C-alpha cells in the first residue's frame, strides 16, 4: 500500500505553499491596492440648463446623459443668481448682468404702463 501525504489545515505547510512570512509581506500590498481602488471615484455627469426670457421667466432642466431628470421647472431669477454665486464668480457675473438687463427692461415696461394708466385715468376723469 502506498500512503498519500495530505496536509490538513492545521498541519505543517508543504514546501510549495507560502510561509506566514511571505503572506504577511503581501498583505500590505493588498491593502494598498484596496486604498487605491477606493480613491478612484465614479464620475457623475449632470447637465443643468437654465434659460431666461426678457420677461423675467426662468426655467431649468436637468439631464443625466440623454435622459431628462427634470424639464421645464420654473425658477425665480433671484434663485438663479444665488445658485450661480454659490458655484463660482465666473458664472455669477454674466448671469447677474443678464438678470440686470431683464430687470431694466421690466422697469421700463412698468414705467410705460404706469404712464399709460395715468393717461387713461385722466381721460376717464374728463368723461365725468
């Protein structure tokens, strides 16, 4: 009869098996690899488009890739301005200029409508 030498988990390792010194030397390398893998983060790309009209109405839409997450969401011009200021001055400066121009146009429109209303009141008063 021939005997087969089989090592159980508690028995001495075979010469081909790594010793405990080798496996402890490899453990820090594995930990380093795990740390490097955890530092690589998945990039999330969202596209926020904000559009405004001269009448002061602003709308936003949010896309992830080609899929819309939100469409035609009404937003206040002041909220657009605050959000841009929070993000970066290079964004807030041109946005504030556009909002300022829209504000000037609306103020001119209000003044014209007030003048028209005053003229209509005078005509109405003359009809009495």
